[in-house]
C-alpha cells in the first residue's frame, strides 16, 4: 500500500562476518510493461551515480550495486545495495537516502545530450539479442514456467523508454524514491555482530554515535541543510518492522492472473497454418 514502508533488521548468521549491508528497495508499482520500462531507465540513471558517490567518493564499502527487481511476479522495485566493513546498516541507509536527494539536483541539471545517451544505452542493453540458442531457450522457458507469456515485452518496453523525458524521471524520483506520504520501500538491514539491532540494549547510544557522523558528512556536503541528521530516519520512515519474514511474504498480495498467449500475441484469424 502507498505510504507504508517496511524494515527487516537482522544479524548476519555468521558471527565472524565483518561486513554489514543495507538494501533499500523502492516500490514503483505493479508489474507491467510501463513499470518495468521505468525501472530499467531509472536503474540506468542511478547506477553509475550511486557507485561514484557511495563507493568511490564516500568509500562506504566494496559493494555498491543498483538494480531493478521483481517481487513475487507482481511488483517492481529499484534497489540500491551497499555493503560496508566499518559502518552499521542504519548509517548506510542514511547515506543512500542522502544520495537520492542529491541525485535529484544532478538529474535536474543533467544536459539533454547526457540524458538522451543514457536512454539510448538503456534501450540497447535490454534489446540485445541472446548470445546463444540456449540463452534464448532459458529466457523463454522461464516465462512459461512462471505463466508469463509476454515473450517480447522487452521490445515493447524499449518503445516506452524511447518516449521518456527528464521530466518523467524527475516525477518518478519525487514520487517513488524521495521521502513523501506516498512512498513505499522495503529496507533490509543485515548487521555484523559488532553492531546492535533496534531491539538490543544500547542501540540508542549506537544510533546517536552514527547520527553525529551522519551530521558531519551531511554538513560537509550540503551546507545550509536544515534536515534532521537522524541515521536511518526513523526520519526516513515511518517503518513497519517485519518481525516474521515468512508471515510478511505470506500476507503479500497475490500476483495478478497470468495473461494468455492469445492476449499477449493476438492472432488474426486465417494467419495460422493448419495441417
């Protein structure tokens, strides 16, 4: 539902694992060609910018990855993933959120030629031909296995992407990624055992320590910013904590009924060759 964001916090199952990570998944809408195309285009815009800011400049950790994901065959998300061997997941979440706010200004100022080049690269990526017959077979069979018969949806999606403007992407960023009453996110925070979870004693002190670090970093990068420096938001929320991930998945909306081959690929009567 719009405006409801969910958070799952957990320790890594390996007590010796030094890394923590944060997945921030922004919900774009139910799965259809238009939403899928929007996710592909937004991922193309965000991927290099997120890597440069969070990996190269801030050096939060070795892994900074942006991708589009599909949940239970019914919903499309764009995910930003950061792994760090020195910071708790709440701090990583705060830095991702600040990056998205900064990226809005970068996108607005982006030259038309750069935007058009990114859009063309996105179209080229998704319409690439399979490198082998076996690759094509796996792609088609996976859709049949999931009762999804839109075999050529990527080409229809490419047509949608070709019509996107910078104003379209700014609107998506404002509505789906930046803090507002209608934003829906799923946030997964996996902490190393060096850090406390929200339910642990002493978590408040840990949060205050990293909030100070967040305030310092934000102040250095965004002079004059009056927003609260709370790590993770809990200004970034509000969040509904997921206490039972299996129950959460079981209560998720069911995927819409699969479309038939005839619905996806209309056949004009008389076009079929019969024996």
